[in-house]
C-alpha cells in the first residue's frame, strides 16, 4: 500500500471513529482516572463534553507514551481495537477522552507512533492539523524542514527532537496538514520516506 492510500485509510478511520464515539458517548461520560476535569486550569480542550490534554509531543500524549506496552495498555482498558499492520506492527485505537482522536502503532509490542487527523491536539510549539506548511515554517523556523518521500510524490514537514520526530503530512483533498504524528525517527520518518515495508 502506498503512502497516499495509508493517509486516506487513516483519515477515514479517524473520522469514522470520531463520528461513532460522538454519537454513542454521553456528554457526561466519566473522564479517565488521572485526567484533570475540563474545568481545571491547564492545557485542556473541551468540545461538546469531550476533554483531553491538547498537547501531542514526541513523548506521546497522556498515558499513550512512546515505548508503552500494548499488553499493559490493553489490560488497563486503554485500547479499543487493534488491527494487524506490516510485520510485527499492530495498529490500535484508544478509549476514553482520546477515542476518535489518536491512532497508535506498536512494533514488537511497544508504542512507536501516536498520530492524529484532528485538532486539537497540537504540538508543544502550537502546530496542528489544518495548518499550512508555511505556517509550520513560521512556527519552527530552522528547527524544522519541508521534506519529500523517496518516491518524490509526497511532502511533509519534519521536526527533529533528539532521536524522535514530529511529522506533519499532507491532506488527501486540500492543501496543508492532514495528519500529525510523533515517534522515533527510525519508525515515523523512515515510513514516510521509504514507505511501509515488511
């Protein structure tokens, strides 16, 4: 499967999950243990009874930390669904206030990618889905760069933070950012540049 197909599939999954969750979860649903209520001060977003931290960083988001165990998150009730990916990769959806917002990828049982097709969340610098690549360049300056995949048929905006990256890829039907993902460069950046291979 090529990268544009993956983006379309990911966007469709995110949208369908968001619609399903919005339609079935009551606005007064209890928040996850350890998550501050929407009325608390701090980096929270509230939209129609849906509250969660706004920030997705190279460390992950909330309990979904890069390196976290799929088995532990599943046992804690934090994983809604899983689907086999390429090789030892397992894709997953989340529960609670992040449901319909985050998509995860685990390799060898460990979290290697957290992504979203929605806004919020945003990066620690304030970048998010829906922005143009020019807006990202204005936010990041020399810390980021516009890159192309090896096939030359897709572009993305890449920000390196140590051995991890923030990657903002294009939208399938309009200009600008359609997907924002974080994780180790050896997984996230490599998959964009080379495409997924088993």
